[in-house]
């Protein structure tokens, strides 16, 4: 298996070139998150569990990792996601359904959510029990 390097906005991370993204194991993903804090790893791994066609909120991720008041820190951790879209941070939104970030990020996240069949009106996901994870 060859290992290459992928440049992101904030860092250079190693990536596997010969494997499809969908075939990465949790162990392989954790290996590439080794430089992250335990909190960031917990956030990213919880986000990894969100299935295609579902969304979660920053607050729900915070509760899931046992830090219910750390929803803003969850957003900061996801902002530094080095393995997007392997770890689907585009599936995490505000509790009111708003897709947040800079203009380009919002456009890209909105596009990905629509491709996954998530109902979006403007920059807001139409939240329902069926799509919340």
C-alpha cells in the first residue's frame, strides 16, 4: 500500500492512495488522526458514524461524546477535519437546521447534502425525525 500526502488548508496529512475512501477502517482513520486531541478524535469519530442521508447537530454530537455543553468546541473540531469527506462533517448542522461556515463551505456542504437526499431550503436543512441522527 502506497502512502502519499494530501495538502489541506491547515496541514499536510498522510492519505492512502490505493484504497477507496469507503473502504477505510476505523483503525486506519484513527491512525491518521493521531495528532489530534482526544476531544477532536471523539468528535470526528462520532461524526464518522452519521450515515448517508442523515444529519446531526453540533449539540447532539457534543451530547454523544459526553460533553453536552461543548457544542461550540465541536464546531471548532469539525472545522479542522483533516479527512473530509471521509469524516462527513457536512452532515453536522446547527440545531435550527442552518448550514454554517464561509460562503464557499456552505455552498459545498449544501451541494453534498442535496446529493444525499437531505431536504434543504436555502441554506437550512428541513429537520425531521427521519433525517436526524
